[in-house]
């Protein structure tokens, strides 16, 4: 998350605050929200290059491989479809 990037703020508003997305994440995934400039975010960027913001990624918890990533602003229902598909492909 880059707090100075308006598109990142839109993702919070339109995706991460969507109740269906929140519920699915709570029940099925581990959600990590990193902010640019923190040590955790810099460690992430060492392993997984970030080329644009907003940035989101889905990691396989068994291998650490970044399986999906995106950088365009979406809406809650679109992200929910991505998450459901990911969870069904990586139980």
C-alpha cells in the first residue's frame, strides 16, 4: 500500500472494505496489508518485485510462490472471484 497513491486508497474503499471480500478472506485466507516504507514491505519487495500501485498478490502458502498479482483498481465482486478461484486451486 502506498498511502500517497490515490489508486491505493480506491482499492481500500472499493475492494478491501467490501463485506463479501472481508468475509471470504476471514474464512479462507491470511490477509497481510503492507505499507510502503515499512521493513515488512521492503522485505516483500526483495522477494517479489512491485512494478506498479496499487499492488496485490496471492501467494501459495506451501511454496511461497506468487501465484497471482494485479495492479489495477477493481471492485469487490471482481476481487472476490479472483480469491475464490485462487482458494479452490490452492486448498
